[in-house]
């Protein structure tokens, strides 16, 4: 048997530490934060053998990549996955039920407790060491007060599509299950966030909270097997734009779409129209418990080598008695003597012991070092020595005398590996994307900046451990520790830190002709731009507003494109985020100069997040919003007492997800004000429509805070609860974002006269059938929408290609100026005129002769990557 431990992520702002355990029959992953599956693709790690994921904490930092990972694992053909972690793990997973579901895959959870701290399968015996911070007292679940938009309309009719906000909460009586959580806090079931939310049949209170969560999880995965909860339909109100609309002009697009989806019953497991039954059931309430779990692993015992001749000499008959000896049983010889396994088997030994230790901060330290589970593997005991320990602790913990003394107890032969971003540098982990950004920066280093990186760690491990005689190494991506048959560190596959040459000589004198040609065309583009004085000097409102493309891919993250996210930087008014796919925070970190290291540092990710006024989430597909928790969490940590609220505009179900996730981790959502997308659809009459009126107070505060004169959503053609957005600033400029959609007249109408339209262009023009089937737009369709609304600029994004490719279109005779978005591109609106001048160079850079195109061709036969491409939503 061959077995080894491999470091996937060392811990950076892009991706928290993650470890892979390789055995012959399967792979295990320890922690799966945002960016983990993208790093697997970057590192060419296959998903097919991954069957078990363990989590050291129920914190988004540790499991934020799991929702997207589960969708990917299903798409590549995996049929069963096991999730192991602490209390509330099942709750965290089921909170994602509105957008994570597959009918081709089974997912099960196992929650460790103090009474049940062990788990075993064919490869591993696992002991969990569960640590809480000192003086921790568990609080009751947070109450979420009801918002105005979820009450009844002025004429007494129910809203049908209510909006629960972070200031919102239950209206119906709570059903208290007759059992307590481990800390004695009552677990509450059926605490509805509003009285009008679509509900499945009432779940009897005799079910335990875990039974309910397990039932919901079963409905999320293997829907065809678990299907006893049904989605009732509700009479739909008419759209006031229809000729036969009623006089009061009331509508409920959410309910119309939900009813249509239920009636269609397509349920392909991949689209919002096929939601699992039971996805609208409220989860039993719980509250955060910040348990940090360290894991002690032991591989199977090595049985040794059977000596057939020795057994024959001792009088053992060949056959089944040989097998019994191999299996550890004593047998009787032909002479009546007992023959024991040790007499005929040599080299037997216990399995290897290795550990992953998570100590988030000094509050956990005392309880960790006193944990009795570690003692039998330390010096002075008769137990086994740990071969390797991976530490996820930072500088404050590792440099503490108590922790260093605890490390010494394991003996001088134990290998310690430190995986934490305070010791491991902020090196570039998206190497393919970074190389692409470097090439693009030759065109314009301000529009296409080189990603921020620092190959020097914040703290030196050698300095912190200089007085501790232990074997300690920094984690490196793809570093391996061999467990079987021998032990030791193997760095043959380690990915060395990357540096980017700032002077472009490597392009000018490159051996490949297409790169030399690209260099020459880049020079020509710069000369053409310098000669275009009229465009340079043209004044119009919003020319200094900066649009930053943080993610321009669709469905799944790839090596070159992350999933959807765009940031608007508005001078004097802050920032506004349009969608926030997984990894958005990491992309911002690379784009905006890393953390704020000094108080007077102006360019940092912290500055952008601290000044964030609002976030818009277009729809519930996972590739558009799984990065929002990290962004809100960071914003909440940076906020001051006088910080204005952060506003979130999203479909109502998304609010339910964030509230339920807040029952697992307090990431500051109670400081966010939620505005339901349906309440501010552009065609609602503010003088007559009660939903628009109910949203007015929050919208007035948002407009005042952000500097906009009007913000309205647009119901578009994709999945249920899909919206675009139109935003008009007080100074006169206007931006429109399509979200995901087919060409949509609503968007043309609402966005008329836009300064810039940001429109999805998922498919190329020769994939019209795919665009129709999956309700996306082609390149020419996106451009036609821009022309129809008479947009000054049309920016294309949300591409399905896994590798950079320039869409084919004629830009010469268009009434709208067209630009193509690339990841980490920051362009002031007043400089979009430059983008068409880059096209000749870009067409060479991403031609069929490019390294990227050839890499794509080589991987086109990869079954896993092909299945991901076919699964594009």
C-alpha cells in the first residue's frame, strides 16, 4: 500500500490551507475553503477518487468551497461523498439547499461530538480532538425581525414573495423540540422568517432537529430517492405590463416563476427550475459554536510478511489455517500445538500516526495543550510516535512558549509542517491567470495590472522556533509527506514561487513568433491611442468611475477565469459589487495591493471593502454569489461604530440562506440591510405599488450613501428569481448589468441611454442552440442589446470558454463601443475607448498558436474537464 499526505494550499488570501490524503482506494480532503477546486484544476489534481472531506471548523474559511465542490464532483461523475466535522455541519450544508442540489449524487454528514469522537473506514482510524476557546458561553439563536416588504399589502392581500432582511424574524409560533443542544440551549424548529414564505407541508415536531436536517440533505442530493416533501403552487398574480393586468397593478414574479417551475417538474438537478422538493422548508434553529477540531489519524496496521515455510515446519496445514494466521488468529497444528501469528509473520507493525492541528488563536491554546487525546503519542508514553503533524496555527500561537513546549512533547523525530499565511508567503497561486495578466499588462499596465504578490512571509518560522529542537518545515504547495511504505518529506513536485518580469524583454525577444508579434502590435496600439487626442480629452459624466472585472467566467472557476464578480469604484462615493462568485475576495486582494500594511496606505483590498456601499446578487446560481460571505465577513471586521450599513440587493431566498448560515457562523450579517430584488423592479409605480413603497426607506438610505439617483432591478430571462440591475448616478452616468439572461427587452427598456452596459456573452455565435437551451446570450446578441438600449459602451463578460479566447464580432459599424472583460482588468469608463484598439494584439495573443490554446487542445480529451465544460449553466 502506498499512502501520502499532500499540501494543496499553504494558506493565502486566495485559498485557506487545505490538505489531501492519498490512499490506493480513495482520497480525503481536509478543509475546502473558497478557491480549493480552482487550485485543484491549477495543480492538475483529479477529483475522481475524492470521497471524504473533513473540516477543522464550521467556518466559511474552512468549508466555503464545498458548495461549489459538491456541484463539480457530481458533474464529473462522483456518486457518493462523506462530510465529517463538528456540530452544525449538517445545518451549514442544508442552508445552501436553494442553490446546491443534484439528483445524481448522495451526500452524507457525520458530526463529531464529545461522546462520539471517532470515525473509521477501510483506510483510516480517526480521532477528533474538539476544542472550544476558554470561557466560551453559547448564546441563543439570533432573532431576525420582520421587514415591511414581508407584511401584507395595503388592500390586505399577501405579498406572496416576502423579503426577510437581516433585521427580520419569525412571525409564527415556535415549535420547541423536547431536546437540548449540547450546551443546554433549546433547539427551535419551525421558526419562520415570515408568514407568507412558500412552505412545504408542516414537519411534525416529534422529529429531532438532526432528522429534519438529514431529510432536507437527502432531498438536496438523490432527489429521486427522497421525495416526500412537496412544493405547493400558488395562484400567480399578473404582471402589470400585460394588457390584461388588474387595476391595482400588483404582481409577484417570484411566485409566478416558482409555480411554473413546480408545474414543469423538469428537475434535471442542475437548473433553478428543477429545485429539490423541501428546499423551502425552514431549518431548525441553532447557534454558532466555534469548535476547532484537530484530527489524529492512524493508517491500517501493517500485517507483515507471511513465512509459509515456517508455518509448514510448525505443522500448520496449508489452506484456511494460513489465512487465519494472516488475519491475526492463532491456530492448532497437526501435533496439537498452538501456533501464533508472530511465529510465522515478520515485520508486522501498527499503522502510521499523523495529525492535523487547528488552533485558531490564543483563546484555544490552553485547552488544546491539555487535551488528553494527544498524550499517548508524546514522549514518556508507551504509545506510538506521530510521524507528522500539520499545524494550521499562526504566529501568535506558534511563537507562544506554551505551544512550543507542547510541540517538544512529541519528540525530535516528528516532522512538523506549518501551513498558515503568516508563515507562508502571499505567492501567486493562480499561475496561469498571473501569466496572462503579465502578458496583457504590456498593452496598458494600468488597465491590466500585474497581480499583487509577495514572496516574503510576514513572520519567519525559523525565528519563532529557533530555541525549539524540532523538525519543522514551511508548507509548500504540492509538498508531500510519505506515510507508507516508508516515511519522509518529498518536495519533488513543489511549486516554486513565481516572479513576473516588469520590463517585457521576455516578450520582445521570445522564441515564439506569436509572442514577438503580440509585442509589436501592443506597441502599435499604444501609438494609436497616443494619437487619438480627441477620445483622450472627451468629457462625459462618469469618466473617472472604474470598472474592475474580478471574475469573467461562467459556471465553474477555471485556471484563467474566475466566476462572476465586478466592482464599481465611484470617486467620493465608495464601491459597489455586482455579483460575488467564489473567490471574489481573493481576486480583490490580488488586484488592489493586498492587505493594508500601514495606516496611510491608500491602495489595498481593505480600503475597497471598507468603502463598500452595496452588493447586488443577480440570481441564485452558485457561480454568482458564493464569495459574498468572505466579503461581508471582512467588511464587518473593518467597520467602525459610525460605519453606515452595507446594503444587499438579492432574491428573497438568498436572504434565507445568509440568515441560516449565521446560525452556524456570525459573519456580521446582522449589520447588513437586505433589499429584495422583486421590491424594486423598474416597472413598479412608486406612487401606487405597495412593495416599492415598503422598500423606499432602505432604498433612500442606500441612494444617499452611494450617490446614486436611482437603482432598479430588471426581471430577465434565465432561471426563477433572475434579475439585472440599472443604476443611475446623481452626476448623470448610468450603468446596467444584465446578470445571466437571454436577450431581454426589459433590460433594453430599463437601460436605455446607459453609459455602460455590462452584458453576459456566455456562448459564441455558432452555439445559438446552447444559448437557447441554457438561457444565455451569444456575443452578437449581447452587442445587439447594447445597441438597442443605445448604450455608449458595451462590455462583454461571463464567458464559457475555459481558456482565453477573443469572441468574433464586427466592431466597426456598431453604435455602441465594445470591450471584452478579462479577469483583474480595471478600466475607467473614460478609457474604454482604448479597448477596441487592443483587439489586433489580443487576437494574436489568443490565437490558435498560443500556449493557452494548445493547452486547451491537449486537455480537450480529459473526461473530467470535458464534463465540467458540458455542465456550464
